[in-house]
C-alpha cells in the first residue's frame, strides 16, 4: 500500500484481494465483473479492475490463482481492457497491478503455479521481502505498529510488551511470518 500511497495514483482507489481465499469462478467474477444473465443470479456488476480504475489493484498470493485465470489476467494486462463475465463488449481500464506471492517466482514458475509470461508482464520491479526469521530487528518495529493499530481499533491503551516477551520473540523462528506476529 505504501507504493500506492507514494505514487501519483494515491488519490485513486487502492483495492487488495487475496487470490488464495476464493474459488476460481468467484474470483473471475470479482476481478472482471459480471453481466446480467451470464449465469443464474448474475447481475451487472463492475469487477475490482473497474473499481480500481486509475488506482492500484493488489493481487495477494497471485501464485494461488488458477493458470486459466492467470491467462485471462495476462490478456487484461496486455490490452488494458477487460470483458465482464458474460459480456460482449470491452471496458477500458487504467490500473497498476501489484502481485504478491508466498514463494519465490522461479519456484512458482517451475511448479506450474505461475505463468512465466505473466511473471514477465508483472515483473517490472521485483521486491524480495525476507521472512521475519531473517530480519529479527524488524520485530520491535512491527510489534509497535500492531500495538498502535489494535489500540486504535479496540479503544485500548497497551503500552508495549515486557522484556521477557521481546526475548522470546527474538528467539522464535516465526514460521507464520509477520501474520503470525500480528495475530
């Protein structure tokens, strides 16, 4: 989100979706939108690409997206337009797409979890974030940020963590990475 907030697109929408959390058919409709009559119960609804027009769409865990849907995504990125599910006409879009993955891109490509051509289309800039266990100095910063966040959300006033807890956190391997620390 910082990339979006520090860009000329900062006043436009920022939308994030976890690609691993939704089945392929639902994800396709959410991303590209639907047209009334496309399937039982379908309504005219813009997808996340249209909603993010002018802004940024974050596709979290992109490597969890089905390869067929990745091919449709590649087409949208190449053409800067999309066709809603069940539609016959194209809708122009102007969206920055950021993809995140929970594995190295080369491994995802080799394991057929990421299309190579999609990686090269999105891979204008690649940022590798090491796991928390390799950057233990960030634990204090992350902990302070999470405490501040939940103080605001829950209306509480936690001041920090005890020195013993900090020591346990530094020794721990964090297999669940930053999400584990947060929760």
